[in-house]
C-alpha cells in the first residue's frame, strides 16, 4: 500500500516536471516578443499563429531540413561502421 502511494507520488511529481515546461513553451509560441518578455508564465492575450507563419514562410525551412537529412545520412552509417569495428575483438 505504502509502495503504491509513494510510486504514484513520484510519478505525479515527474509528470508535473515534464508538463509545466511543455505548457510554458506551448503558450509562449503563441505570444509576441513583447508579450513573452513582459510575462513569460502568463497566458497569451490572443492565440496568434503569426510566429508559426514566420517560421514556415519567412525562414528557409526546406534548406535546414535537407541539411539535417544530409548530416544524418552521413553520420549514422559512419557511426555504425566505427562501432562495429570497435565491437569486433582483436585476434590474440
């Protein structure tokens, strides 16, 4: 009984530690820069998706995506190759 209560308490605290920052970031993404600096933990005055429109339309998101694909396509096989060499025992 006591173990069940303590397990639930620990999981509840862990859930709060995870949910609170995600909520702050989620609400902050809808705020303007002035509103974000004026009250980082307050609710947004209006849910304006202008920040998302700026990221998708104003930034070169496609180039950033393809840069990530290229880096991943090179680094994953290289890491697997080097790890497989390190895992192979040397003959004695």
